[in-house]
C-alpha cells in the first residue's frame, strides 16, 4: 500500500535550511497517475462547490527555475473549468507598473467570488529577484516583509483562501533540467541567459528564500515547502495541499437540482421516471480528502 502524504508535514514553521533538505521521495508512474486522477477529481468537486457562493481561493506558486511550476499549473488546468479558474503568469513589471506600488498590479488580479486564481510567481519577487538583482533598494525589500504580511492578512480576512507553495530542487537537479531543455528543441523557448546567470547566484537566492519564509510564513498564510526533485512527487504533494486547504470545511455533496429546471427537462427530454429519480437524488460520490488516506 502506498504511503500517505500528510500536507501538514510541508508547512513551514521556522526558518528552513534548504541545503539540508536531502530527502526527495520518488513516485512510480502508475502510483502517480492513480493519485493525480483522484486529486484532480477532488479539486473539480471543490471548484463546483465554490460556484454561486462567496468562496474564492488564491494560489501563490513560487520555486526555483525549472522546479516544475509550469507543469503543476498545466495539470490544474486539465482538471478545472477555465470559466472560474484563472492563471496569471507574473513577469517583470512594465514601465507603467514600475511607476506604481509593486502590489498594485496584484490587486487587479485577485479572485472574484466563486473563482480559484493562481499566480505563477507573485509579489514575492520584491524579496527574491528584485532583492538579489538590486532592482529594489535594501530599505524597499526589507520593508516589503511587513507590507506583504499585512496584504495577505487583508486577503484572508476578506474571505480568500490563500495557499502558498514553494517548489524546491537541488542545484544538481536544476543543471540536469537545463541540459534537458537545451537538448530538446521543443523546450528551447524555456531557456534564457538569465537562467544560467541566476544559477551562478544560487547561494544569494537561497539566503533570500530562507529569509522570505522566515519572515512571511504566518499562521494565517503559511508557506508550504515541497521537495520537487522528483516531478511526480512534487505535483502530488502540491495537489494534496491544495485539496486540503481549499476543501476545508466545505460540503462537497452534489447540490439539489432546481425543481423548475427538472420540470422543463422532463418536458423537453421526455425523461423516464427512473431518470427523474436519478436526477433528483444523485448518488453521492465519496471524495477522498482526509490527510491520512493511503491512496492520496
């Protein structure tokens, strides 16, 4: 029987030491496919439960270059309806955005009621790349810890379910993935000069990441640090955390069908008595969300 994944294990409670993370579990493909299908189904039910309610959620996704952020977002997109699931890939601010407060461009992209929104990179750029590359002054990026904590507290207090994930890989694994991208012509577009330059500054980024988590892993908005040298394992852990956090205290039972809709469907579709009974009392599929369930 497969080992259960406890999402609480990955919550950051103190300053992490990234260089000391040596455990990178593996998942074989069959196990990965089974778990992914189960968790994608759970997230579909969660998304449906949000529709027509005031529930809304925000995923903040950070990680090293090549850590697997794009692959995780793609598999979320395969599972969730794009009408209420939005992805915002965050690049460097443009000239107009640089003239504003750095949080301004994120306010405009927050989830509306019933939506799940993912930021592929986020406001944490202020204390990561902007800090390391000198785009923010020492005073600016140090002040940002307080600004970010206050911003996230406002989000949570307004009813947004906020989940922050960081995908961690080792330097050697990053080099291996760079080689794969270089050799595979389909992946050439993913490589840039900045990728190699950033790799040479690994220790600077490592310090910035550890500082970031120490300063901004709060009770209301904890960080989750995921070892992701094995991509399937990293994805399953991320999905497990999302299902636990987004589905907490939510009823995932199918909603009763509108009687007027059922009446009209009966007229147009010539439903049988059996069809009407099945539509009125749908079988309740069990959604496996318990943290200790052995399958996910």
